[in-house]
């Protein structure tokens, strides 16, 4: 598991004054990208140089409590299932100040050759990163 | 059921050149808002004047085929289940030019008093709108 | 001159409840893109197939009156100056319901070969489009 | 003067693969907000609790060199002019890795009572923050 923290920004709330619900998936994506910081060039090099991506094929979200401008979100991410071409990531979103659970998310990604736009076997170093974050089934 | 069409905008793609996956939920939200065009002042008046919102409590997405800048998305939305305080909406996202299925989504919303930030019974006119779009179980 | 109208969306307001000021430039870009609808494939084909872009080199904005969720913005765009490699566009943003001026903008773009990432002479059809929208100096 | 650094995110590039130009103003806003970190509750408390905002009335930008996904932007912000109700901020955007200048910006804000939506005298603590970042004329 790894965690990132990031403030809810001024322009990320909606007309109801709450973090726009679609942005939870963007926050999740930031947390997933952070997993790859340990690779040379990180997630950007994976996408732009090696042309390997991890697009979502499925996502399930439960929203528990809203986040607002001024809140800092803490996002915990782990890998729940790891295959040869795909992985399922799990996320918990909390308000950092008091730990209140804001949302949970499950996110299935498929390793993709961005030139061919076709699924491909996960490169060994990518798979090793995900394997290091593989969580016991009961964690999330 | 109702449908909206909207182009994928220049700034809505990601560094892989594809519509950023989190934005499917934003597109879904636009389609849901369009259901309320028949009410006086539409969805904005519901949110800003009557202070009634429909925040998501759950969302399930399957991503089938990417959309790109230059594509027009067609989003079909129907109501799959209608309760006193909540509703489940169903969406199909297609590339308008050829009808290719890009994604499907299920989206459960709870009618919420935005002042109290607490769930509330759906106002009759809101429920009537959703009821008119209630789909046979087999549609989506 | 040409005009587009587009509603301010639920997620485009900021924590002060106003259209986030940075998005005026995004709206301007939409209006500029609309100028090229008359070309085969429109602005997307220019960017993605012909790999010709019009990135901004300068922008000057004056903000007069805020826009809110529920407002529809009308954006008038014209070309104020047309060179061989660059053009200056002028914009007026109004609230469509009553014509109140929300903002004005000047936007200088340089025709760019997106493969070489270097300025280039404007293709004749691109220049012809801009020339048709060249405004008398006094218009904006 | 103060500085922030922030990576260009995966979803912040446009279909030309460059940081979408409208987002420079969003980055500038983040840097301005950071100036107020020293106040109790920071910029969010100013907006949400005290209902005092600093909306833009004018902005002038020059774009020198694009930023891309994988780049980290460094934004230097200073105050160039300080009045009783308004201030002019100056920004320089650089690619953090090598210091290449990406853009410069001038941003005039007016202190605003967000309840009355009318300009107001700057609260002393807000003005004091801006005064501490007042730059010699020659800096930017």
C-alpha cells in the first residue's frame, strides 16, 4: 500500500460546493501513478517513452462523505489482484484532518501498448511494482 | 430514456491521447442534468434555488473502447430503479459517428437537502421526471 | 465574426460559486475551434491529422462580470490581425440571457508544426478561414 | 516572492500533447493561494469562512515554451503593485528540471466581499501578506 495526500483545489468543487464526484477517479489515478515513482522517469516515462499505459476497463465507487475546498484528501492505494495483463487496484479516500472515510474505489486496469492500442503482457518491472503493493484480501 | 451528444474537447484528452476516463462520469452527469431541462430553471434552479441535489452514492463503470478528440460522444441515459429518496441511472456511451460502445455506467444518486447536507424525500416534480425515464429492466 | 453559446457547467464553478476565471480561456479556445468547422474534419483534423496547431503566444483578458452555473455564455470571436504565421483573435463573453458583458479577451496564436514543434507558415485554407472573420478595427 | 512546484498531470495536457494553455492561470491561482498559507486556515478560510475573495479583473500572459506531462512546473509569484482594494501579481513559470521559462503572467485582483459580490477594502492581514511579497519593480 502507498498513500498520497493532496488538497482539494479551489476549482475542483461543483456548484453544490462539494468536490465534483468525477474527480475522485482523477485523484485515484494520481495515487496509482505515484506507485510508479520508483521506476526511472516514473509514470510519465512509462506513458510517453515506453508507450505503455494502464487504462481502466472497470471502476466501482462508493461515495460516503463529501470533501470540500480546504480539505486535504488522503488516498490509500493497494493492489487487490494481479494478473499477467491486468490488475485490480483498491482505494480508500479519507479527509486527512480527521480520517473520515470519503469514498472507496475498485479500479481494474489492463496493460496496453499505446502504439497498437491493444492489451499486452505487463513488463516485468511494472508487474514487480504492483506486486510489491499487493494487499492481503482483507485489507480494503 | 433521453440522449445527449457532445464533442470530446481538445483539453479533455490525457497524455495517452484518449478521453480521460474520469470524465465519463462528468459526461454522465451532463446527461442526467439534461433530464431536468423540463423543470422551470432546469437542473441549475434545482441546485441553486431549491437547494436540492442528487449526489452520487455509488457508481459502476465499464470501459469498452476509447474516445478521442474529434469524436462526438452520444450518451443515452435512463432510470433503472426509482425509490423515494434514491434512484439508479443507467448510461451507455457511444461514438456518435458509428455507434461503437465506449462505456456503460450505473449511477446511484440520493436526493439531498444541500443546506442540511442530508438525504430527503424526492420532491414530486423531480420524482415525476425520473419516473418518465424509467426503463424496462432489459433496456440497458 | 462567429458566435458560440455554451452553458456554464456544474463542475466549472469554483469555491466562490463563480465560473473559474481560467476557464474563460478554455471557452475562447472552443470559439476559435468553431471557426474551423468549415474545413474537412474541422479543428480536430487540423490538430491530429495534419498536425498543425495554433498555440497561444500571448493572451490579455479583462473580467467584467462573473458567470455562474445556470448561465449560458455567448462568445463572439473575430480576427483582429492576420499575419503569415500568426493571428490575433478578439473575444467578447456575454451572459446570453441579457447580454451583460462578462469578459473580453485578446489571443495571439502562432501557426505551429506540431511534429517539429516550430512555427510554420499558415496553410492557405487555414488563413482563408481566419481572413473571412477578419474584423474592422473598431468592432471589438 | 514565493514559489511552488507542481507536476503537470496526466489529464492536464491537450490533444496536442502540451499543458493546456488555460491551465497556466489555474497554476497561477495555486501559487497566489499559497501566499495565504500563513493566515489561519489559509486561502480556503478566507473564501469560505470570511467570504473574502480575490477575483481577477485583468490578466496578461505570454507563453514562451510548452510544458508537458512529466514536467514539473515551478511558479514564482510576487506582488508588483498593492492598492487598498486591488493588487497586481506577477508570475514566472519555469520547467523545474532546467529552469527554462515557460510563461510569464500579470494578474490583477480586486478584494471582494463574496456575500455582497462587491469590491471591499482589503482586510489588514490580507494586505500584510501581499505587502510582504511586494517586489522591487525590476524583479519580474
